[in-house]
C-alpha cells in the first residue's frame, strides 16, 4: 500500500553518480502528443479529439502493453474516466476528494515513493501521460527514461508545452521516428 500523507520512509537506495535520481529498475516512459507549435492540449478541458486516429492507436497499444499510466489531476479530469485495461494513478494534493477503485488510484504520495511502490507491485515500466506540471516534476528529478511524442500537423493556440518549468536540461537521443498517418512519432531515450 502507498504511504499515508506525512508518513516518512527511510530507504537505502543507491544514488547514481552526478545525479539526484534514485536508481530504479522501473522505466518511466513519457507519452505525449503535440501540435507543431508545441501545444499539448488545445484547451483546459481538451480530451485530445484533435489527435489523429493513428496516434490514438499507438497510445492505446503502448499504454495497454505497459499496464500502468500516471497522470496529474487535470489530465484525469480532461479524460473524464479511467483508461480501461490499465492501472490509472492520479497525482493530486487532495486524494480524499476522490474514490479509488481497482483500476484507479488517487494519491498525494511523493513521486519517488510512488515509483518505489509500483516497482514493488511488479511493474517494470510506467507511462507518464500528462500534463505539463507532472511531466516537469518527473523531469526535474531526472526520472524520465524515454519520451514518445507525436507531432500532429496543426498550428493552434493551446496549453503550454513540455518543459516550461524545468530546472534542469533534459538531453535526449533520437531512437526512432516514423509516420503515424500525417503525424510524426519521435521516440527519444533520455541521456
């Protein structure tokens, strides 16, 4: 079970040299769609209807294979329901306002405690699916291993893109790029 709010944990994990990230065997894969001008949503209640059917198929295939998705409260509210067939974790400051279920967990635990618990539950990988604040929190702690981003051929006003509040540079190496219909999927490994 995840720790209660305020519970302290002391563990003996090994730190990577020159990094503030604890060593986990669990991989964090960030999965996003973006307009060409870097917007990851067209409005605050955007349900991603603007992304292509090919991107939706890729997203469903990847997140279903991984089996767990992590998101912030705003992303969960924009989606409107848990993603079926996947364990949905929603980071919120007020988990007591929501009802957990078999496929849905609302938590205010720290990111490191959450990843530790998911690793203990046997997960080898997790998908981080939004939004920008949640992405930046993971990235600032050096916890993202891969970034899968689909660029849709759209220019639009919208919600700011990834990395607006990064406190550290996130260097990546391109592993793969491919067409998803008219969109382009870019898969990066984080250095």
